[in-house]
């Protein structure tokens, strides 16, 4: 039977091509614009600056209420108590002169109470529908307490796992990040911002933050404009097309200009080119941090540069409300620019329906941890797990296994498996692998639990010895290792990516017992685990999986679910290979994989070049695992790739068909990936670029014909003349299960 494009593929295409878009609150609403203009005309300068001022909530509600009463606050973040939110909204709506509601904000990155896998884990699913569902669940739970704005998704292209915030990202790829980011925006905002269960999204960080030098958080970047436009800006453009209500600037300076004062990006690109009509907010104190950058002498100059660049709202550092009145008097800031900033802010407040419905029910309707939310979180965790190794079909665990050793510091760490940025998550609701396996197996299997290490950084050798002794009684060993949640995320950069504490010693010691060893890594980033992989019989990689990570992993280990995750970022063998990503340029001397490595160099070798190619003597050229890699409990075969035409014009659309077969014994899902290479361009082009993907479900032995549609316009890039164009020429195309597999077919684009 011939199955054409899966509905999921169609959904992905809609997200990126803009065909038949979902409802959005963009475009001119004349009534809202009339109301905005009427309000702005009534406002004093101080009231305008109040709308541009965001504070972080503090304990004394009376002090905050006094500022609200005077019109000196437009938004409050980090307030989660409905009664306090209502009290301050009541002051804003009944006691302030202009009756403008507050916009309440919170960092809700991958769940409010029901915690989903970290965004990097969600990206491993290659499933934008999953990301949309997770954001919708978060919006429902978050809005129930009166919060209507979140600072997510983070769509920085992230190619350095030393950077802790890679955990918040969707990984290294432009296309995958664009699709997942747009889906997340839609999930947060729903069909209409005015729906009480919708919250405003805030794609961040604009722009280039993921390229911080050395993976050191808050550090500088030096990204030329062409690379910005080809790599770092596209996910933000797609988020704007998806209707993102707000945008956040980034901490970093790029080429010496802090993003919070980059008028070219905020005005020319964001406003003029992309027609963004929401508002721009600074990151936490990033306005006054321009003083530390050496870009501003004091608060007044920092405020002046940020306002003039187009930053509408200042987060917490209060330089606008303190310094702008003087700047206006000195003609360093135009009040008309302040008016425009206030219009942008009020427009979003009207779209959110806050003027009509500023309050939340108290007590709020209970929506936390709803059964449907937990089911969605479990499915997200299942799809996010990557099978990296499965020697001799160690997994799924055989029915003949009667005694299991569960060990490792992440086996029963309910807080740690939630991951970074979970201010409101509760470990009491987390189900760990130990708990899930015990509940699932009941009396069928004897469980021996020996944690070995109390936490990931624990160096106590006694626990390792106890686990090794316990392993002698077991038929199989399930070791859960990785990172505590605090070891990734903002300000958690790492120079080394090895397993912390005695975890590596635990794995290597367990391997020496000769018992089958299944290692599950739960972490916020790719770790350098080559020796641990080599020592293990099977390896699952689970980026911090959230509330339902335990049941998800239990189902995968015993074969009630089949792994389908793929690596959303390249896994290096060692830190010295970083930055490492699949879509690199070829270079003038590409590696051949026949180079002489360190171990092969003879003593007193002649002063030869050992290959004259781009590689490392000690690590070679390849990563530990490439982008898009992931095994299954079955095998898949790609065949019979055919193109609708071998020559196409620049405005044509190509149909790519191929056969995909499940050649194993279990039903499973494969993430089919389509890559394209522009062989010769006016600038050097990447060796491959992901252009489409789809999750294809196949029964054991089943074969399907799958189809992708690829407009030639998707091959456009910013060329040597700084124009975005499709260039005529020869191209290669692959359809495969990862970025390093498949056989290319060729086509030509003609003028």
C-alpha cells in the first residue's frame, strides 16, 4: 500500500511555509489601535515610562501597590500567588489614574507544575506537535494563577555543549529550531491571545547568545551579518511569523555592540523587514549591564541607547523610569519614541484581553497535574529518549530476567530529573525510574536498589564497591547516571563534560562484573561519555525528562515503548572538538578519514603533515554521535529515492518520494530526515542542511512510500551580495536516518 505524505509532514510544512496559517492576533485591529492611541494621548511622561518598567515581585505588597497606584509599573515578574496578583490588578484597575492592567510574567520554560522534558529533550523527539502540546499544557497551568506572559521559547542556535543554556535550546540546527520554536509559540498563545488560557510567548535571546565565546555564559560573540542571517536569525523570523507577542534581547555583545542597543537588529530587521508589532523586552538588567560592557558610562547613557535602539520594556534595572525624564528634557531621547514603545506594550495588553479580564479566579480551578497533562508529559519523555547503543539486543529487558540491580545517583532523584528552570515544579509529584520500575514490575522481578552515589558529584568509593557486590546477584544492571539539574542552565557553563564524581568509576567497575549493563544518562547537555558507552551493553540518553521521566524510561527499558529519539545536537568525543556541528563548511582540505592518528605516529617520525586535512591527531574527524542519530529496537531500510524532476526552476517545488521499511520484529517510529547540499555557491556552503523531517510509524515488516515537498525557495541563502536568493547550480540530496548516513541523489536548479 502506498501511503503519501503523513499528516505530520504536512503540519511541519504549514508551520514553515505559512500556508493556511492558524489564527493569530497579528495584523491591524483598528479598534485596538484606537484605544491604544487614546490612552497614549492621556498619559504623562512618567506614566508612559511606568508602562516600560518591569519589576520583580518582592514581599511587601503595599510598597508594590503604591507604585502601581502611581502608574509606575507596567509588568511584574516572579509573582505566582493569585490573591496577590488580583490585589495588585485591583489597584491598577480601580485606583490608578488610567486603569491600565498589569502584565504578570514568569519564566515557564518547559512546564509550570507538570514538567515536560527540557527543550533540548523535546527537540530530540523531532516532533513539533509534542512541543506545541507541552507549551499548551504549560499555558493552561500558568494562566490559572494569573500569569499571562512567559520568557520562552529559547531559540538560540546552540553548538557548544559547554554553554549551560544549551539545555533550554532546541539544539544546533536552524530548521529544527525554527519548527520547534514556532510550534512552541503557537502552544503558549493558542488560537487567540485573548483566550484566558493563553499566555504571551517571548522568543529569546535576540541575537546570537548561543555562540558565546568558549561556551562561557554572558560572553561576547563575533558573528558577521551574513552568518547571523543564514544561521541565527531564521528561527526568530519564523517565531514572528507564528505570531510571537514579544521578543527578548540577549545579554551578549556581538562585534562590540550589546544586543540591547543594536538598533539595526531591533528596528531595521525586526520592525522594518519582519513587520513585528509586538514589544521588545530587555533581559534581566541587560540595559544597565551595558555599563559593564563598557558601552555606556552610566545609567542615563544606558537608558538612552536602549530606548533609541527600540527596547520597549526594561526588565528590573529601572534606568528608564529613573533617567528618561532627563533624557527627554535634554533631547537625547524623543518622547515620540517613548510613545511608540508604549503603544507596542499596550497593544499586547489589549490582545491578551487584560483590560476586560484582568483577574483570575481565587481559588483557581485546579488544573495542576491533570491526568491528561501527565499523559502528555510521559509521551513527551518517551519520544525524547535516544537509544545510542544496544549490543546483542540487550534491550528491551528480557522476560527471562528475574533479578535487576538498579543503581546510580539519578535512579531515584525526583528533583534532579526535572532539569533546569523549574521554579514551580514539585519533586513530590515526580515519578523516578526506581519508583516506576517497582510499580510496573510488581512481584514479577526482584529489584535490588543500591544507589552507589548519593548525587552526581559524589566521590565516595564505598558506595561503588557496594553496587559492584550487589551486581553479583543480578541478571542485569540498570545504571542511572548524569547531571544534577543545577549543573546545566543559565550561568552553569562547564569546561569539562565528563560524568561528575565517581560516576565513571561506577560504570567501569560494574562493566567488569560481566553482567549486562544498561546505562541511562539523564543530563542537560551532551556529555563526553565515550568510555562509558564502550563499557556498557546498551545506552539510553535522556535529557532531563521531567515529571514523568520514570514511567517513560520504564516503558522503554521493558519494551512497552520503542525508542525513537534522535540527537538534536552533535555529541563530541572530547571537549577539544567543540564547537562541533554537522552543517559545517567543507574547508579547502576536508578530512578523508584516512588520516594518521596520534596512536599511529612512529617514534622519531619525519616532519610530515600527516594528511594535510582538517582533523585532530587525537580525536580524528568524527564526533561520538552525529546530529540526527538514534537507534531503535528494530531496523529501518531506506530505498528507491526518486525526485519529481532532476532540473527545476527557482520557483518550482520538488516532490521527493522514497520507500521506508521496518525490517525488524517490532512496530516502531523512524524519524526520516531530508538533507540538501548546495555544491557550489557564491559563498562557501555547508556540507549538509536539514530541510525536512517526519516521524513515520511502521508495523513490523511494513513498508511505506513517504513523500516530502521541497520548494526551491527553501534553498535560498544570504549570498556574497548580501541578498537572500536561490542560486542556480548543482545540489545533492539525502533521505536518511541521521546526518551521516544515506546515499546522495543529485538535481539541478536552473534560472
